[in-house]
């Protein structure tokens, strides 16, 4: 995909470091990584097992309460428990385990390549589109499909077309059906439509998505509701609500990772022969953090530490909080921005960007 | 697939209900032994035999399919968050009760043996493989049996001996047992009592560092065989111990007697020798390929050999190329970390072999 000439002038920080500075910056980041790796142990194992235990408990409780969902308090509590279960499963467990963050434990159940999660997207396709494409080519317009997911205009560097007048509407639809948006991610539907990729090439992916979506649908919308007999509508509505809550929450957190005001995009040309230091540099400039309490961080899958996550995507996320001070301090020393703010502020600026980019320019 | 993950039983409907984590994902939260797709065992008794050894009684869960006297199992324990697997030969009587008796002797610097001898306690749950190995009593019991054991290689022989004596085996059974000194000799008292109670059992010991203390002196020699009784030449012979013992016995059993010789090579867990980056042979097990190690990252060497290996970022972050190293020492080219541990997941794109290495690719 060609980049356009509509690029805004580069912000002052961009390319402000000399190659030597970038190399030293990379070495400092590598040192943090290595220190963290050497510290991993029982504490991290207990942490992730604890989160899994909480998730399985919440899910069992949620399903049980929704079975009796004809009673309003049971419906409310069950829907809340199942929503939390799906959020934990997808974010703090699924996303992080599939990054290989716990592979050092040598436990097949926590192996990044074997984990499957409670959402429509098949885990193997996610590993390709996310771990490889998004994390390697973060914020490179034309390569990182997380910029707008193929349906939204999230960067000035994406050429405007009248289709983008609907940007806010498409964003609201994507948020509502986020699990399906993620599931279809690797299909690159818009590139199939434009003829860049042949539909036949994607046959295997389509089959994988269909099988996973069918299993998930059967479970949430047929099997569990059927257990309630004539009151099937209550678990059905509860399950749909839990999926919706998870969709909206995941969309909100994920869009706050790379699109708040101040995050930058890159072109394929300027990132062609990147050094390790430059790669780290791009991760910092392209990511934004959310401030909040411990529970908020856990429910966001620690994607609230998006900067740390992008620097060290395969290190256990429960460690991001403790290295964030050091990362921020290092950024300050090199004059690099460290974009952090509360959810309200960051998401507000994302919404403004979605609306602004509906129009040309 | 890991041998510890036995093929899960298929409960299709139940699996859809419990998807994507499967019924075991919930059962193990109630009790880790309740899993249906993985063999695990609980330590139900411990006994410290000598200062350097511990005898564990394990009660496997319902996945366990039993063992024949002489076979080995793999036991997995978690130490500081990292799962380690080791082979042990249970000393239990075949077909009696499902309990397994494992005697673990501490090796200097041995991570798992040190952990088990110091920290094992009743109630601990360990991973277990199904029993494996061709070194076991034939179903049609042989008339006379000669057992030759060295050090902790005695354990499968104890299983065979106990099984035969418990069955009231009519023929003669003899054991030649080689250990450094009486104090560190496991099963010493039991063997003496068995020899006293069973006239058909002939026990002859050699303490290689305490001449005169046993019935024999020095390392194995054909001169020791008459001590085993008159019929050793026709006996079905089982030998297990260090390589030197096994080699000496093999040399004696040449010239047509090999048919009657069953050998279990017992190799204490030592670290793989540390080679240089450009040394040794790399074995790609799934592709059945061997090549001289060039010192380059394993992914590049695999591709050079024509293997279509899955890969992504090629910089050690996405874990697409992660594969299981079965043996050998590798160096992580990013962190500089060197690991000689067998059976661990490694990232091929940033790992180089130091000497011989085998990987599942």
C-alpha cells in the first residue's frame, strides 16, 4: 500500500535521537528484559494460576446463576460473573499466555502455542495477526492491520475516501461485535474485495473461523440456554450480554493502546532497515498507557501498560507495573514521550480521533 | 505432543459445554487429580532411606494404566515455577495395587533429585507419564532369573525381584548388587530380609569402596557369576546400572548369550556438555534430518536444510517459531542466556546450538 503525501510534519521527538543514542537506548531496554527474565519464578506461576482459578470460578458461578436466570438477582449476578470471566479469559489469560509469556514454565497448559480462548477468534490465527504482524510492525501504516482493523480510518496517513464518513458508525459496530471483528482480522476481507489477495488463499482461515464460531455459538446460545428448558431466554440473554460487555471493554482498552492523541504512526520506508534500538523506539512512540488501580490493570490484561507490553510482549504482564517507573525514567532521559493518562481522557481522545478522521485531512 | 499429556478421552458434548478449556480445565480447580486427560499422582507416603535418598509412594489418578515390573515412568515436578521431568523406575510389585514406589537418590547438583529428597511431602501432586520401556519381566516368567544392578539402577530390579518373590516364583533368582559402600546402599535391609526368608533368592553384594564388606569385591567380573548359583548361564538376565557396569556385563554375555540379556542403561542426569557455537550436530527430529552445526540461529539452519519452518518476527518476540528442544545446549542470542536443560521450548530464530542439539522440527 502506498503512503500518501498528506503526512503531518513529524513531531519533534521523531528521529530526534542519534544512531548511537538509539543503540544505547536499545541496550538499556535489553538490560531490563534480561533482568526480568532472570527473576521469573514461583511468584509469576502462582499469579497466572490464581487468575485462571478466579476465571474458572467466575465462569462456573456465572453459568450456574444464569441457569436460574429467571430470578432477576441471579440473572444480574450471573451476567456480571460471566462478563468478568470472559474479560479475564481473553485479556489477562488468553492474550498474555498466547504471547508465550509463561512458556518458561514448561507447562503444556500454559504454552503459547497450545492455548485456546473463550472468544470467536481461533487462537492460531490470532497468534499470527497479533503476535507476529501487529507486534513486529506496530503502527506501520500498510503493515499493521490493527490500525483501523481494515474498517476504520485511524491515521491521517490512511487516504480518505467517502466510506470513512461513516467512521463513528463503523467504530460503534466494531465495538459491539468486536469478537467477530477480531475473528475476521486475518481474513483481510477488504484486501480480498480489492483483489489484492485471492479468496481461495483464505479458504483454510475461513474454515478455522467457522468451526470456532460454531462451537462458541453452540455453547453460549444453544447448549447452556437449553439446560434451563422453558426459561432458556434468560441464560441466552445473559450470555449475549456477557459477550457484549467483553466486546465493549476489549475494544475500549485496545483502542486506547495505540490511538490516543500523541501516539505516532510510521511509514514502511522509514522502518525498512530498523535496528533493535529503533524497533524499541517505535514501540514507545506508537503506544499509550492507562493509569488506574490494580484491579483495573488486571481486567485490562495489563494492556494498560501498553508501552511496557510492546517493549516486552513475551514477558509476564504482571511484571509490567513494576518496570514501568524505570521505563518512564529512561524515556525521560532520552527525551522520548511516555504517553499515559486515565481511561476517560485517553478514550475521549480516541473517540475524537475517530470522528475527526471521518472527514478528509 | 508431550508424553505427559495422554490422549484426552473424548466427551464431545461435555467438551462443547466446557470449551475451549475442556472439562479438565474446571475439574483440576476442584482437585488436580480429577483431570481425565492427564496422568497425575499424589504423594501418599515418604520414607527417607539413606541420607541421600528418599522413597516416595505415589497414588496415580484414574488415567494411569499400570506398569510391568522393570518399566520406567517420567515424573514432572515444578521447581520455582518451572516444570522439570525425569525418568524413574518404580520398585513396585507388578499388578498388585496402583501405588507406585519411587526411590530417588540425590545426585550432586541434580535439581530434581535435590528438590525431591529435600522438599517432597505427603499431599504433593506430581505429573506422571504412562509406564514405558521394554525392560520388564516377560509375561511368561522365565525359569531362572539373574539380576545385576549398580547404584540406584537397582530400582527396576527391585520391582522384578519383589514381583517374582510375591508370586512365589518356583525357580532360582539371584541378584549381584554393586554400590560404593554399605551406608549409601538403598534397599539394603529389605534385600537382606528377603534373602533370609526366600531360600530361592541368592543375594551377592559388592561394595566397591569397602572391600571385604560384601560377599563380592570390586566391580563386575565374570568371576562373580558363580556366586549367583549354578544356573546363571541359562538364566534370563536383567542388568541396570551405570554405563561401565552395563558394558562389562555385555562383554561377558557375548557369543550367543545376548538373547537372554535385558539391558537398561542407567545414566545419571548430567548437564549436556558445553560445545562451541560452530560445533556438533543438529538433529531436526520431525524432519528426520541431521546437519553439522554452523553456529547460525537454528531457524536459519533449518531453512538452509530445506525445512519449511513456521516463523514470524525473526527477532525473538512473537514465538511463532517456538519448538521443543529435546536435548542439547542452546544460547539465546538476544539475552546471551545459555541453557542445557532437556525438554524445553526454545525460539529458533534467536537460538544457536552449542554443540549437539536435537529439536522437534
